[in-house]
């Protein structure tokens, strides 16, 4: 997968591994990337007092949420911010 493309001013745009947005090195800062550090899961939540709206095919004990913050929408805005990480970065 090609992760870089030419942009204005001679900088290369890169794709972030976490948020999948395009960024340039000069625009990367400690709050540039917003993401969920955990997975979107389907299981019973530790806090059983919470109400979850389940789909018609979901078992009655299942809940869908991000394990990191409890957000219940798959497209919920990330709960953590950090620097972007390029596919070209090590680790």
C-alpha cells in the first residue's frame, strides 16, 4: 500500500495507522490524532446497570461498545489524542 503522496510545499502526506487520516510532519502534534486505544466489542459490560439498545439478532446479554471508553457507536469520535503514527514509522 502506498502511504505517501506529494503535497504542496514539497512535504509528503502520510496516512496515520490509528485514525486513517492524512497528515504532514509539520502538522503532527500531540493532539493531532484522535482514536480509540481499544476495540469495539460485543459482550456484557462490567457495569450491568447501564441500558444498551440491542439489535434484533443480539443475545439479551450482549452490549456493543468501545472497551476503552464505553462509547456505544462504532463511528464515535476517539477518546484519546496523541501524535499521528505513519505506516512508515518503526514499531
